[in-house]
């Protein structure tokens, strides 16, 4: 066999990259070439007893149900293998990395676990970081926008060094306090890639004939599009792509059932030295969202939260005995179950002017009967108030929750009159300054019956203010595009993803830094693209939030960061850039009685939390006896 300049064995070019790698690894093992066994030399040892858990028995299949095939990406969050991740106390602890040394807040040296391997048996080394940094993040075809934001400080990238096979270093000119929290996100940024697999699809390394053949077969525009399609670390849509997660997807999309199998090279062990995960396979069935509660009650799942809401609790409790499961209620760690997002960048000049007027936003907030929403839809178990840090966060403040969020229609009407909006049409609805009836279109993704019910109650309350609220459900991508373009005047979504913040977490959602925050999409786009798109901030309180975020980035310690967080949260409670409804609503979690080590009391959040991820699903085990 001959080799190309990049080292590809030409005689194997007809094999898939995964098959070629597996064959190469078998040959190396047969020759005694450095086989290290299934575990790293120094695996991560977890102490289950310290968590009130018990060592388990390996084996078994765990069943769960998801509403869409693309939702299998959640397994990448639930597995929650990260270079560094949050524990249940929200402390950052090394995981895939053996340790991370930080100097001056700007020099990060990452030490890997010697002998650690990808799920296909190939070594996980510094080369995987080098490949990402040099051949993906800084390749103009693969990453036209350049390196991701977490790798930039004041727009400048770090100096990257490979110290040895298991050590890499990133050095920035200034501190990068958001780097480690970013690595711990539910949606991992993946600053490494399986180089041994992806090089086959990279023009710099792969065999041209093989790449051209694959490009034609996939009907994509070129090698970069092919590489990006294969390089889907989070999506779980490429069974050939090696992973470091506890389970590996085995069948491609589309499918009605997906099988995830145990990663034989996973890096964690229990106190007895038994390799995790305990569970051999996770079977994911795809079902219509409306059927998930009934399927859960019928006992067709072992662990279920997706597709369940508080309205399902009565039915879930009734099925516990016959279907052999228990229903647990975990408070949702979002800033608000449903929140309203006035679009401060709306195209309509009249509505934009109103949305930017604090008095109008305050009137909308005071005009919501949150107690009615809580009692009617959430059995009175939630906490009515703003979109802010929830109970359990070190930044929680009860006064901030209720500030400007009590039901006071008299004051709300007085504020609207003060704004010159006293004129009404024949039906009693207020008129806009240009004479139009004040019809406020609230746009939604149309995915949640609960959300629609909340908005219907809000519309009923606002009618008492002379404001006609009209609900417009669409589809998620349509909603986002309309918000981003400024066509949507107001939208509804859940509250802050990070309702459980700690001072060391970047307050990204609190400042206009991302287009995805629906109250200021164009300002966020301007910040995210470094001025190439969007609009610069031109509202003083929003600019103050940007200034505070910059202050957080330069803060010397946790106490200083906590002070910045507090000021930003207070500013949100005062200005009402988003309008919350009810927080602390419980997420029903149906847990098979055979499933062990699932916490009885927990909170359910995305970032931080990764839903089940922070509770280490690899430690769950099945006792079918």
C-alpha cells in the first residue's frame, strides 16, 4: 500500500474513515502496538457514597421518548462528559481533563488523562486540540466567522501551544473568565475534534479521490461542506463520529428508534474501580409530543421528562402502581416559566418607541395577574414574579422577584394615560399615537399548550387596560427569523436559561450580546458580529448592561463578579427588558422503580445543569430483579 502526502493509506480509501480506523487499530493491537486497555491510566474515580448513592451492576437497557429525531442531541447534554463541568453544588470540577491550571486568569494549561481513548479506541491527545484550533477554527472555509467567541478576548485569539502529547496551553493577553464556564455548558463548544477521523474529509490531509467521491455522494458543494456535515459533535447524527460521551449513537437519522450503546473507553469509574456507565444501552423512541404522557403512564419509558408538564401530574400519579414508576417534581431552573420579550428593535417606529419606554413595559408588567396564572395553571406551586435568578441560586433575591411585578391595574392604567395613550376606539381599546387600535401581536413558536394558556390569561388581564393582545403561533424558525428581522413586536419564550447563576458564570443573557435574546436581537447581532451586522445600542440602560458585562470580565475575584451580577439583575428588575410570569414551576420526571441513583430532590435546568447531565446519568443503573 502506498501513502499520500497526508499519510492516508490509499489502499483503504474505499473504506469509511471509521472502518479504516477500526481496522488500523485492530492491526496495531495484534502487533502489540501500545494497547492501553479500556480505561485511561488515571481514570476519574467517583465516590457514590458521598452523594448518597450506591455502586451499581452493569448492564440493561434504559428506555426514553423524545418528540423529534433531532432531539437525540440531548444525549450529548445528558451524558455531560466535559473537559471541566459543574457538580451539583455548581462548582467547576475537572472531568475529561485530569486537571486545568490557571495563571493570572489568562493562561490555561489543560492536562489530559494519559491513555484516554475515543469511543472507537483511537488515542485522545493534544493532536485533537491542535486539529480543532489550526485546521477547523482557523480555516476560513470551515469557520468563515473565525474562532468561537469563547476563544477571543477583546477580539484577539490566544497563543496556542502543544506542550506534549497530553498537555496543551492557551495564553491570552488579558484574563478570560468566561473560558472555563463555557467549557462546562450543556451544549459543549468542543475545542477538540477526533482528528484521526475528520482528517479523511479535510483537503489538507485526506485523499482527494475519496473526498471527491464523498462530495458527489452527499451532494454538497465541496470538501468544507462535507467536513462540516461529518463534524457534528453535539447532534448525534453521525454514528461514525467518535465521541467521549458515555453512550454512542449506533443508527443514523431518520428513525423511529435510536440505539445508544455504552462507550467501552469511557473515563469514569466508581469507588470499586468498575467502569461507568453502568447502563449498556439507551433506547430512544420518537413519538408525537401529544402521546408522550400517555406512553409514560403506560410504562413505555424508564426515565422521562421531555414532553411532560405539570398538567400531566394527575395522570402520571394514577399510573404509578400499574406501570412501576414514580413521579418526581423537580423545580425548573429557568428565570420564568413563560416570559414576554418586548422587541426594542422592532421595525414599526410607533411600537418601537413604546417598547423602549420604561413606563409602557412597567404598565404591561403591572397589568398581569400572575397569581391567577399560578393558581389556574400551576396549582399555586410556582412563585409569581420577574424573569430573574430563582431560589437556590446564590444570587437569588426575593425583593427582586416581586419588584414591579405585582398586579396593579390602577397604576398600569395611570401610566398608559400619562404616556398620552388615553384615547380609545368604539370597543374601548386604546389607540396608538398614530390612531391605530392598540393591537399587540404576541408571537410564539406554537409548541407549548401551557405557554398558550399563560398568554390567554395575560390577554384577558390586559384587556382591562384597554390593550388588545392577539396570539400568533407559528413555527420556531419562523418566529426567530421574524424577531431577528424586527418584524415581531413582542414574542413569548421561556425565561432566562440560566435561572441558577453563580457569580463566576458569564452574565451573557443579561446584556445585549446575542441575537438569540428576543428583546434586543439587532443589538445582540451587532455585538456578536463585532459590528458587521445589526445595530449599535442606542438606549442608555442597555448600554449600561454592556458596560457592566465588561466590568464583570475584568473583575478580580468572585466577590466583585457577584456585585456586577447583582447590579445587572437589579437593572433588569427595574427596567423590565423582559417580563416574567411565574418561576419555580415543577418539571415532572417519571422514574422507573428499577432505575437507581436518580436523585429524589433536584432542580431541572439547561445551563447550568444539562437537564439530567449534572446528576451524572452514567451513575444510574437498572435493578430489574
